[in-house]
C-alpha cells in the first residue's frame, strides 16, 4: 500500500479523554439553558416538558468518523453534541415555542423534519433549530460563540412516535422492505398526526366554550350586582316579584330552534351560549330545551338546566329559573355554584329561609367563596341579624380584599348596628 493510500484513523482514546474533560461543563451548561427556557416559557403561560441530553461518546466518535471531521476540533465542530427538546401538548403550542425561539435566541439554522413526507411515508415530524449559546452562558462556561445547541420542538404524540421509530428503525438500522409493513407504519404515523389535529380542534372548542361560559357568568353576576344596587335603595320593594305570575306566558316562543338545525350537543351548547351572551334569551332557551328533549346523558342534564335557569333569570322569570336550578340539584346535589344560583333567586323573591339554606349548603361544599358570603350577608341584613351580616361581610372581604361592594355594605351594616 502506498503512502497516499494510508488512512489516518483518529485516536479514540485521545478523543474520549477530551470528551470526558468537557462533559460536566456541557451538562451544567445545558441544565442552565433548560432552566432559562423553562422560566421564559412560563412567562407566556406555556406548560411544556423540557428534556436535555449531551450526546454520548460512542455517537460522537461514529459521527466524527462518518463526517471526517478535524479530530482536534471535533467536540466544537459537531452541532448536535448539546440537545434540548421542548415537548408541547398541542400543535398551536409548537408554533408559539417556535416564535419564542426565533425571538429569544440567535438561530443559526432551522429545519422542519418530515413536512414533505407523503401520506405513505412514516418519518416523524419535528422542528429543529441550531442556536447559538446565549452570551451569558458562553461567558459563564468559557464557550466559543460558534458552539451551538440543537433544539427540537414536537408535540407529545410526535415525540412518542420519534422515540418508538428510533428504537424500531434508526437504532436497529432497520429499513422495512415489505410493503404491508411500510403501510402499517405509515398508517400508525397518520393516526398519530390525525390525533394531534383532533386534540387541537377539541382544545379550540374548549377555549370557545370557556370564553362563552365566562361571558355568561359575568352577565349573571352583573345582574346580581344590579339587584345589589337596588338593595341599597331605601325604598326598595320586591313585593311585585312575589306577586308576579305568568298565566299568559307563551312557552312556544322558547321552542323555535328548528329540528333541522340540531347537531351534536357540543355544537348546540356553543350556539346556545353565543345567543345567551348576546342577550337573545329566547333562542338560547329554545336550544337548551332542545338539548334536554334529546334526553342526553345524566351528567349533561344538570349543566343544561343550570344554563337555561340562568337564561330565565336574565328575563326575570324567577319561578322558571328556580325550577331549573332545582332540577339541576336533583341530579347533582353537591354543586356549590348551583346552590348559590338558586339561593340568589330565593333571595330576590324574599324567601330568605330557603336562600339561607342554599347559601349555607354552598359554603359547606366550598367555604372559600367571597360572593356567597356577600350574598348571605344581605339575607342576614334583611332579616335583621346585623352581627351575622357583619361577620359574613368581613369574611367576603378577607377572601377578596378588593371588594368595593362589600366595603360599602359593611359601612351600611355598621351604621345599622350603631343606630
């Protein structure tokens, strides 16, 4: 063999000694980087899982051989010795983390793994970044600016697939030649991708639902606040509420939601909440009624009764609101909020004994509700038990220090006690 054909083989022992000297530094640097990322992501309310790894020596050595990298600079030439993985619950979180990386770090290279795969291929999807180590960490660990860290961003399901694929295919150096086996792997990957899409759709629906529920609760509470303002009027008179009857109430106006429009209960509920929050109580009540007519599962019924009760409350139809809250409590007797809602109706209708019973029950289930203490304080005030009213009002303020209505009410109670 001539001299020109002699191949220079890197000394494994020398490279391993160098790797061992730097490994602790790499691990501490990576830990600090992960800690910084976690703190920054918490600031934008992202709940993700972070993993880190320093590439093991065997993998480093094989890569040095495969890429014919300069032996003396190998540790600082390889771009994936340091690895950080950010695992997100949902697809939209991946986009948020991607934007964070681009804003927070200096990105050297970006790649979307698997985005060009056909439906018959089974490689995993993932976003890979090469980033510069932030300056404060470079200075802390005396690391050159050109030294990079690989950051991978995946969903939970993408990460699960990548881990399994790594064991089945990459690590075992296995490439399936059998067409049925290829189809099985591709189908499995497609199912995981579809699951990611469905999870995101469910989360989008859940967010819409919560937004509308919060609007509905806000409207309900604003109406209670309005009643509280009336409470402070010296010539308050609720006698007309007790005397109010509904003999001419046309119940058909609450039944106009076309059967042709009926879809699944989730969509109907969201439609009802949209109408409810827009103040279109008739349409909301109509949809709630249609849902109940569909005889949904037992755990669904109390939710719908509560929503419809709130809609009736919004129309000052207190007898119907009371009926629906009572129906909800028959099916879910330990719901503290429903006891509170019914207690409010009893209070407005001046049935103070029943109002106290409901408020007491609500607080026995959940004793940390400032609004329930405040409402019960008003009932005690009505029946002339000023010490009990003061005690509840103080409890409300203790739980919610910024509670101007309760502060105002406490002054009123004190004036009665000093009279």
